């Protein structure tokens, strides 16, 4: 491995251009951050950041809901 070993994971926010074009999602520790109801889509970048903040705080308390979040599609049915 080149460079120093990473001691923590850095969350990433990305905007979908395919599955739910225009929606945002957050990724950390090699997986998509989801709420307890298994949805991870966010309608704004700020909503995705709130989801990351909740995740980094230990997912304690209610998860941020976001605004205008579509029904999560199950791609593995």
C-alpha cells in the first residue's frame, strides 16, 4: 500500500445520474449510508450531509428524514 495507512474513513456525497437522477446519496466505510427504513436517497446535498453527520455521530437518535425522498427501489428482487 502506498502512503500512510488510513486510520479512519472519509464519507463521500455523490449525485446520482442514473438510478434516481438528480438525487444524492452518501457513502462511508465501503457502503451506502441508509436510514433505519433502508432508504439512502436524499433530495439535496444538504440532506446527504445531514445523513453523514448522523452516521458519524453513531447513528444515535432519529435519522434525518430529508425532503421529497422517493420510494427506495429494491434492485435485488
